[in-house]
C-alpha cells in the first residue's frame, strides 16, 4: 500500500474503513475470512499468491483453509475493487483506491516485488480508441509494466 501521509498502520486502518463503508453501501458482507485475507494482503510489502494466503490463513486460524474457499474470497475482493489481481504473477495486492475497478497501469518491481497502481486516463483512452478502431470490445484491461522501482534503483 502506498502511504503518503501518516504511519502504515494509520493508512491501513483508513483503507480498511473505506472497504467496510463500501461493503455497507453495496450491501455485501465483509466476513471474517474476507477480512483476514484483506489483512494479509495489506500487511505484505509485495503481492501475495493464493498459496501464500492459504499458508498465512492456516497460521492465523491454526487449521488448513481449502483452496477453493480462498479463491472464492479473492474473486469477491477483486470483483468489488478492493484487491488487484496481478495476472502475470497470479498474485494479489490491495487496490490503493478501494472500490474502483482498475483500468490503469501496474508498475511491478522485478527486484523487491512491490507493485504500484497508476491511473493514466490518456493511456486508457488510447487503448479504448485503438480497440474500438479494430472493432474490439474490451472486457477487462490490465496493463502491467515490469522494471526496477525507485527504491531499488537508488540502492
């Protein structure tokens, strides 16, 4: 998660409050399992795979959680715009603007794994215009760029 102001805990708490508010507005339930998965993803410095989440949940719950249960939870979180699926890595990260469906760019550091979500309306418009000119209807858009983040580049 990007935390421009305050501590990471304050940023995480504000983000979770926003997710909770959106669930209330949409009349969907933020179950204990969904909350635990969100917490694991939010606390991770890099995106997590479903199997890493299954392992993390097993430690939290002191029992194994079935993979289909975790995948259903992840589907819910992605569908509601709380979590982003990084297709190239089959991993998940929090959406910095919960509730919106990602149509921007993901900048993925190949060294540390940190993922930054960037909205760029010009890129979105260009992609939509090119697709339309080809008679193509976009159903899902995910632009992922792999490289070195500023922190790793400076090190």
